[in-house]
């Protein structure tokens, strides 16, 4: 509704058509508070849905861990790594239902934006399609981060255990009595440096991957706007159409960054 309202206002002002201006203002006046109210309601419901899913997942993970008829999963590193991964990422996993609904919403917005852009100028339909590039890049970056987290799961667990030993009253007093605190702290520092370096390396790779996808999209976005401005300068498109396309493209960017990359 926003882009259509903006276009009506701009073209109505240029053509000195008060009725068209009023129509655009009415559309914008209804769309802004309506969208804002729905966004607040949706945010509250999404938060509640995520909390409920988080609770259900916590109970599920606890049940699977404690109800198993054996204790092997408490002794094998690969099982412990899986348990730690589930526990640490439970909140992210709990957001899956709301993210799925968000992807459906984004799909509807994507199709609507593509149709409106095609009505302005058919080649502009390529702009929403270019939004796939940052979406794919974001997914690739997420996989890089996940591989890093999986590879460092054992090291991080050992790092936390060493910290607990050195900072808990009982174990710390024993370590100090036997004079091994310096060695334990030095091991903690070395392991922390290794984890930090490998985490930073994965973050850099993920950042470069994401940047590449967004640069490609930005190039297509800028090219489309330049082409449309040139058409408007030659009388092949109205100024309102330029405003509409810019608004639609910005909307495509926001929905892409919010959902398509997940």
C-alpha cells in the first residue's frame, strides 16, 4: 500500500490533481498505523510463540537426556557436544515456528512487489530476484559459523570446565593446596586463545560471504534505479513510478534481510 500511495501523491501533485493526492494520502494514512499496529501485535505473539517453543524444547531435551536407559551419552565427547549444542542454541531453534510464518509473509510480499515492479517496467522484476543473492550468502555464512561451533564444541566445554575448577571454592582450594593453579590457568589461557582465533577466522569468512551477496544486490538495485530515472527523464516513466520502485525495492531489502536469509 505504501508505494501505491506515494506514487499517487507524487503524480497527483505534478498533474495538479487534488483527488489523486487525497487518495494517496488516505492510503498512506490507513497503511501506516495499520501496519504499525499489526507489527506490534505480531511481535508480541511471536515472542510468546518462541517462549512456548523454548519451554517445550527444554523439556524435550531434558527428557531425552535423563530418560535414556544408559549413561553412555554422558561419557562420550560426541554426545556431550550434541547436548551442549542443543542447549546453547535452544532459543534459536525455538524461533523456527515464527521464522516459518515470517517466510510465508515474506513470500507474499515478494510476489506482490514483483507484480507491482513488473507493472511499472517488466525488466524491474529482476530486482527482487537479485535478493536471492544475499539470502544464499547469509545461509552460507550461517553454515560456516555452525561448522566452527561444532568443531570448537569440545574445546569450549573444556574451557568452561577449567574455569569452573579455578573459580569454584572447593576445587580451587584443592588446586591451590597442591600448587597447580598456575599450570591450570596457563592451559585455560592457551585454549582460550585458540578458541578466539578460530572463532574470529570463521566470523571473518562469514562476513566476507555476506558482504559479497549484499554487494551484488546493491549493484542491481542501483542499476535499476538509474535506469528508471533515465526513463523518467525521457518521459517513459512518471516521477511517482520512481518513488514507487524505490519504496518497493527497499521493502524487498528489508524482508530479505529479515527472513529469506534464515
